[in-house]
């Protein structure tokens, strides 16, 4: 197969979680004997050298109507570039509609990847964008030949199920062979680590301040944040490291007894997820605190996962459980065999099979 992978609106950088995911998927498809190319429709605010390998279609995002017109012109160039590539199938990371990306469906079977419930998440962008998204999302969704959802919750959500598209649940994965488990440290006081990005309310980084105050005997390392403005001054046992490269944050992970995954998915109406950063922490061997249902790990009975509720007050109600877990995990690392379900290899084989099904359906329909 010749696969065109399309990413809209955002620059995907080499060190970002999404950028790594895109790269790993394409490399996996190529290793399986397929041809694949990423087409990145993106604003210009990241240096080109930092972007993942792709055919980049940039536009200027200075704000207002001018920026939206530039975004649309770039989308037109994107469609032309994909058409010139002559793919057998197009894999689109679903995002807010921009004219005329629906024309991708005229080129080849179009499969969309669902990573979030856009109806709730786009409310964070304000009333105007939320309304625009509600009015236009069907333009793409009605034309899809299939949906690949990263969770069962999203696959079954009315926001997508209403379109009655063939759907496959394929959670986010990680190539376990690329990660060597880190030796467990010998901490007298436990250290917990959190990796996130500013501006994403579902990461729940603000909750770590309350947790650090409740657990002064535990050290917290927070990667990705230089400040937590609503919580200044932060407690002395909470250390903000800002943005770090993979090598830099690996050194901090090596000092940690366990990791904390996203704490605020309830804020965007979700109960289930498969975050990439949580998988990276598990791949390095770190036990994990989860505040949601993990698509791959929900049936796993093990002592290196601590599950807490997906509620606004989850760290307050479960601070003692978190403290006890942190102490129990000192000197421990994850059983690699137990987390085989998060490995990317079988996930990409399943995705490729889904692509073949979409191609066969399109041929069978005579489209």
C-alpha cells in the first residue's frame, strides 16, 4: 500500500509525544513493506528543523480572518500534494474542519483517527470555534471510510457512532524494543514524576500542587512546566523542570520511584484514555498512578498500577493511597511482560489490516 498520513493545523515536532507517535507509525508501516509519507498542514511557529520528517504545507497564523484564509489556502495545497502522491489510502488525524480537506475523500479511501471528543474539547477554544466545529465536523465525518478510535469510549460516543462508520479501537502504543528499563533508584524519600504540557486542562498539573502540600515527605518532579501561575508559590517539595529533551527527562525519570499520568480527563468529559507519556513511563519501567480507565491495561491485575477516581478532588480523597503506593514502589520496576499490550507492533499490524478493509469496501462500493 501507499499510505498518505495527514496532520492538520499543528506543527508536529520530533520531541513531542504526537510527533514521536507519527514517526513510529510511519516507520512501522515502512518496515512492513508499505510506502508512507506524512503531509503536515501547519502554522509556522516552530522551526522547520524541529519538525518530524514530512511534506510540510505551512501557513502564517497572525490571527483573525487573514489567518483563517491562509489556513484554507494551505489546506487546498495539502489536498493537491496528497493527490500528486497517488495514495491507496489516506489516514487523517481528525481535527477541526478547514475547507477544502473533505476533497481528500475523492482521492482515496479516507480513514480518520479519533483521539478525543472534539465536541467537548473544542469548547476550551471559546464559543465561536466550538460553534464552528459543531456546524462543520460532519463535512469530514460523513465522508470517511472508517474510524480508528484510541479508546472504546470514543468509539461508542454518540459524537462519532451517529455517523455509523466502520470503527476499530486501536489504543496508543509504544515500541517497547526502543526503551531499556531504568534501574530503580534507592530513595529514602519517594520521588514521583509527572510529564505534561501547559495549556491542556486534562493533564491536571494544577492538582499536583495540592498533592505536594498534602504529602510534604514526597518529592515531586514536574516536567514540561516552568510555572504553575495559579499556585505560586509552589511547595518546596515540588520541582518544576520546564521543557526538557528526551535525554534530559530520562535522567529525571531514572530518579523516580513512580510516575503520575493525567489527572483531569473528567474536565473534557472523558473516562478512558491511552496517553503516550504514560506508555513511555511504563516502557522505562516506572510504576504508574492512573486517574482514568486505560484502554489496554484496564483488566491488568498487578501491584505496579494504582488506580484513583477520575474526579476533580481525586488527589485530595486519595492522597494517603498515593503516599502508600509511592513508598511501596521504592526499589521496584514494572514487569515488562505484563505490559505487552501497549507494544506498538501488533497495533500497527491491526491498523494496516483496517486500511486494507477500507480499500476493499471502497472498491466493492464502486466509488
